[in-house]
């Protein structure tokens, strides 16, 4: 099996840091009573995990491969014509073949955007609860937690259960994926890798850059 490097150690560390700390926050948050104190153990664990997440990501940016993390963030943030075509509801409902994409498809990019928005909402409402207390805005902490949990559950389903996409889990654990699988799901990305190794190699499609 020919393998391609998909994620670096820093990227994988960032992914599992988010996954593990959110898991701790989710479990401990469910144990925090409505009336809590700073000495409440579940609250301390909950807040501690939130601090570890932010501190860990900053540490990876400063002491890990921050350039790779920044590149990945830019790739996930950028929605191109191929991504919009991938997300087209008419294409999905009709069951038409997905258009060729680069390193990430439109679904992964939307997942990343929604996850970031949910985490921002969780932190904003969480800080509000800790500093001001229960109010209309603070009560949004629960709904944000539910939305983030649903998003992560769908992400886990695609990575662990769905036969077509669960091979992607190898990329986030071992860092490499099967070349044939990558060519099927991310042909323009594979083409970019080939062109980096062989600059004179022909492109598979328009818009491919080195």
C-alpha cells in the first residue's frame, strides 16, 4: 500500500488536544450543579480543561510547527469554487459525484467553521457565567454545548463508522493515508503533492497550484 503523509505531528497533536479537552469539558460540565462555588470539583476540572485547551494550542503554535498549523487554518478557512460545488444541496440530494477537491473538501471546511463558532460561543458564555452569573446570555452555554456535541458526534461517525471515510482516521493517528484512497477523495491534493515532487508533471485539473 502506497502511503502519503497527510498530517504532521503538530497537526495531530492539535486535533487530539481539542478532542480530549472537549471530552473532559463535556463530561465535567454535566456534573456542575446549578449553584456552584469555586471549590466545586467538577467546575475546577471543567475550567481547567478549557484553560489547557487554549494554553496547549498556544504552546503548539509557539513551540511546535506553528507554520503548518497556520497553513492548515488558512486552507480550512478558504472556500473555493470546488468547495461550494461540493456543498451544493442539489448535488447532494441528487447523489451526484462530488467534484475533485484539494486537501480538504467543503464538508470538512464547514465542519471546522461551525466547530470554531461553537467553541467561541462556549468560551464567551462560559466566561460570562463565571464573572457575571446566570442570565439570558449565560444560559446559552448549554445550547452551545449541545450543538458542539452534535457536530462532534457527526464528525466521529464519519471518521469511525462510515466505510467510505473512516480510513481518514489513519491520517489523524499515524499521519499517513493510502494513496488510492486519497486519490479518490482528494485528487487535486494528490496532484499537488506529485507536482511538488515532479514540477513538470501535468495537472489533473484547473486551479492546481504548487
